[in-house]
C-alpha cells in the first residue's frame, strides 16, 4: 500500500505469514482426517476405561454456637394529621358528537 505523506511516498509491505501458516495447518489436518477415514491409520484402545470405586461417608455436623446481641426492630403505626386533597365530581349537560350510519331510506 502506498500513500503520499509530506511530499514523500511511504510504502507499507504486509506479509501473508499468518494466512500461509493457517493454510499449512489446514492441509495437515485434512490429510490426517483422510488417513483415519480410509483406515490407513487407526486408533485401537486395548483397555476399557472405568471410574475408580470410591467409598465416601460423611457425618452430620453441628452449627457453631453463637452468642449474638442485636437491636430490636419495632414496627407499628401512629396517628398523624396530614393534608389530603379532596376531589369531587359534578354532573353537567354538554353536547357530545354522535356518529351513525343509515341505509339511505328516510323514516
């Protein structure tokens, strides 16, 4: 890549080493896969694996003894006077628009 910088031409060269290494690893994995798939290589396991037998026993414990002095929480209610707004409603006659549909015949 080239670009001009203060009347000089700067050329940056980038290597493709990462792509080349990834391609080589990919080809090697493909060859190994083909060798296993065709049976040229095989992996035979002589032993069958098993988990070891372990005898585990546990005895129940006790909670630790704790001497705790804490504060008491008191919950209750008390009478207090506060201002509360009152909302009232009244009935008034107002004209409300009405929408209807007729079949075009006069009554």
